[in-house]
């Protein structure tokens, strides 16, 4: 059965439905393509925004003169700034995946991991002042360690920020051994 048409030759009824379906499919495909393109553009913008945010974070991380590092819940290093890496004689990317045992004597590594564990369990930051020996040089190091929290507020790691306070001189060593210095080698102060 064919329907009359004022435009051109008559098309059988089934052909007109097929032609209409083809147009409809074309429109649906175009709408799908546009929607998909918008999703892709939005995702690309999110990636660009995230990258810009990470670049800003890295710039801040590297601009601070202190030595900075982060560790996961197992005290495995995630990242550090150039100052911290330089103190270990490495590049920042070389620290990722390592532990304190890879860079410090066992007694220091044990103490650093115990500090990390205490901060992770308490969820509170701490200030530590310690005598530090590296390459035969002694110095007082001021360290602030704080828990890192995820978006749910759960502790997911440790942030450490440290700076050298002063080098030991012979006189300072004598005053310390004579009990004159009031700073202990592992004084711990908690933030309220």
C-alpha cells in the first residue's frame, strides 16, 4: 500500500516508516554525540583544574624553606620536597615507596616510626625537638608531625615539617652534658 505524495514519487508505507526511523536514529546519534562531547569536555576541565591545583600545591610545597615529607599509615614515604630530599642526598621522586630504615640508622628509624604510629593513633599533631646526626654533623632539629586526614576525616597518613635549629658546638655539648640545657633530646609538646 502506498500513500499519495505531493512531492515526488510515492513511497510505500513501510519505506516511509523506515526513512522516518533513519532520521530519528540520526537525531538520537547526534544528541548522544553532543552529550558525550560535553561529558568529555567537563572531565578534561576537571583534570585541568586538578592539575592546576596540584601544581599550586607543589609550588607551595617547594617554596617553603623547611624540609617537608608525607607518609602513609605504614610509615612509607609518599612524597617530600626538594629540601628534605637534599638532606638525604637524593631526588624527591626517589623517596617514594621507601621507609626511614632505608635512610637512617635503626634506632632513629624505630623512633621515627614510633612517633608516626603515636600521631596516627592519637590523631593529634606533635612538636618534637631532637638531636640529629647526619654525615658526622650534629644539629637540633625541630619537627612538627601532624596526621593527614582524608575527605571523610579519617587519618590516612602523616605530614612532617622540620627545620634545623642550630648546630652543636663544643660549648653547647658541654652545657648539655652538665645539665644546663633545658631542651631534652626528645622533648614532646602536644598542641591543644
